[in-house]
C-alpha cells in the first residue's frame, strides 16, 4: 500500500485498475480486501465493479 496519501477524490468512482494503481496494490489484493469486508464496491450500468473514493480512502487509512 502506498505510504503517501493517494490522490483520490472522496466523491470519485474508480474501476479496479484505477483503484489498485492509486493505492499501489495489486488488483488481486484489492479484491481480497473486498472479500474480507475491508472495502465495498458497487456495480456500474455495465456490471463492472467500481469503488467509491471514500471506500478507498477508508482502506488506505486502515493501513496507515
């Protein structure tokens, strides 16, 4: 997980690739955190997983 505060907007919505890049973690790690209940996702109109900026920042704060 990235040690410096990630450039994530709390009001933003991020796909798996964007979220993992911003947090500095692998996509599989992000999905594992979701399975553990540490971060929540929602599906967009196309059925693709999205993460809110608030959820990503919450996950980042758990690590630091």
